[in-house]
C-alpha cells in the first residue's frame, strides 16, 4: 500500500460563498484551508438536494465574477430532468462560457471508448471541449484555451474504481492546478451507498484510465469525498484550488432509490441502478473471453459464453453467497462479444442488497466459471490485471485458489485504504 499520509492541508481550497454546516468528519480529520458546502445530514427518501441544487439555490454565489466551464455529461440534470448546462446558460447570475465532455461525450452520443470531440453545442451555442484520454499539460492547455477562471465538475458516478469518470475528475483536478484554475466539485449520491470500501486496492504499477491511483475496487465514496482524497493524498505536491458543494439529505447507507432523483444512464451500458449494484464485481468479466452482457438489456447482470450450461449457475449457487442468487440464462448479444450468437451462462439476481458483496461475488463467479467451463480464458492482454489493479487475482485463480483465498489476499491493503478513506468522509 503506497498511499501517502501527506497533506490533509491540501485536501481543499479557499472557502467559498455557501455556508458550511457539514456533519463532523471522522475524529482527527482536518479540512485545512478548505470546507465542503452542505449539511451532510442523512434523510434520503426524496429529501436529497444535490450539490447543483444547493449551488443554484444560493444564486451561484460561489461562482460570482467567474468565467465558468463545466465538466459534465447527460447525468448532470436537475430533479425535473433539465440539464444543468441548459439551466445555467439561461440564468444571468452565472457566466457559463464552456463545457468539457468526458468519455461518451457531453450529450452522451458516443459508445464506450469514444467521445464527441470539439464542437459548438447546438442547444446553447457554447463551445464543447473534449477531455477524453487527455491529462496533465495537454488537458491544462485545453482549460487555458477555453479562457475559463473556474472549472465545475458534476457527473454521476457508479461507485467502482474502473468507472472512468472519477479519473476524469482526477485528471481535471491535476490539469486545473497546472493551468491555475479554480476547481469546484458538485456532489451526487454514490448509487450503491457509501457504507464500505471493498475489493483489492490498485498497485500503482498497474495505473491506467480504469484506475489511476491506489483506491479500492468499490470505493464507497462520493465524488466530493474522492476529490478531497485525491487532493490530500495524490496531488498534495501541487493540489487543486478545490471547493466542494455537498449534498443535503444523503446518508451513507442510502442506495440510489432513496434519493428521489431520476436515474440517467451515466454510460450506455449502465442502464439502471441495478447495473451499478453488480458492476464493481461483474465488470471483471471484461478481462475474460466471456460476455459481460454488453449488447443485452441487462449488461453486467448477464454473463456467459458459447458452451456454458447449467453447471455454472449450480456451482455458483452452491457457494451460498450472501444476498445473491444465480439463474441459468441464455442470451444473444446484439453487439460486443458473441454478437448475434446464443450463449449460455448466468443472470445475477441480487436478493438482499444490504448484505450483497459485489466484489466477492465477482471473484466467486470467475472461480466457478474456470472450474466448470473448459473454455475459460483471460483476455490475451491480461486486462484483468488492470481491472483488479494487480496480478494476484489472475494468478491465484489460475493456481486453483478458492474465493475466500483470493478475497483474503487483499485484506491488509484494503484495511490500510479504509483508514485513509475514513479521514475524507463527509456524511454520516
């Protein structure tokens, strides 16, 4: 574990205009120069107000006198499903001058591994700049070219380390510091709750856009909490001038349906909150020759390949994993792996999300798939190592380790990450 303990003073930037009434963080936490804005008290069940809700209700005071650019995508919506770019553009109290699009694009027209490029948004006339696969000085140059003073980030996350929007956040924070731009993060719920961090912690030798730095596979944090952690642990030598605007009405135990917010798919293969619930475990099948359900209406819940039959579901069910059951399933993906072919496999049915562990479940499914299907193989580029953040999962499964042995191998690193994570949590 190489997380640095440096620089909690770097966890935030200058205090902005919204009054901070944050719930106390864990004992010993100092926010240094920066504070979150929001009450942090739980409630859920329709009472939640996002960071954008609170920012706009305050008349955008935090952005007064600033030329503003925003990093967002289709998930940047109000509770009545208006896009925040359209709302801000029409409001004379904020000077919105640019938009920055991540993977899939600002308006969401691109599939996985794609973006929309540089264009002028037809609805608002605003220039849209592409951030996808840009980082460091090249991304800082984009921010400089845009002429903005403050960069705002508002994207719905899915709660998994390999979901790329959190690394767009990281890259944009780093680039904002290089470009001398202020950075404001507006919070939204972690859709799978913020109760716990789960899974292996990334070894920095395996850093990619599906995992830049040393966090757990299911991080159990919101984007503002991640921003504070990034600034304090990974960007402490040159931290962003960071502000966060917290939610009100969100508790760490809340799943997305408690929020009362509309679900907008944050990417084409994340159609429902149910997808997010399993994603941090079953996305590991991207690193195998099995379909992870892309090209179906239940991506990451349906898994399979040609030649798999009922024995896989039976083996997985025999493990009696908490909160989940597996149904023998057959499906024909319309694109991606096995396009147009009927394959056999399992459908993952979460029966009790309170006790369901998505990462353990994903490991168990890898172990039993290899045990029951002779055709099982890892992707030739060992993509599984990028997803898990190390070689250990792959090599242990190849050596015949069972689920408990694989999960136990990351216990020490996970405990160390949890201790660091605790210092940046902003909600009860």
